[in-house]
C-alpha cells in the first residue's frame, strides 16, 4: 500500500478528527481512504448516468466490437 502525504486545511482536519472521534472511522487514514472510495464510486455512477443519457438520446452503437473498432478514428 502506498503512502501519500498531503496537507489539508484546518477545517478538513477538524472534520476528519471529528469523524474518528464519533466512531465513523478507525483512524484519520481510514476516514480519508473512505472518502476517496466514495469519490471513486461517485465517478462510476456519473459514467453510468452518462451512458444512460447516451442510450436515451440514441447515441448507441450496435454490432460487432471488432467492426465498430475499425470505424473509430485512430
């Protein structure tokens, strides 16, 4: 596991400490890791919503992936 050191402002530090104190994280590192996991999850949901919008707007491709790949610009 990699270790990343990054400064956070006082307000964020207080929030992290409060989360640990209130039992919503085992440690400050756990709180930060959980926040990053939630961000990753949020991005995945955004991609799903974009795909759903593409489907509703008719921006979909049908057929063989090999054939479709040949049509894409290199």
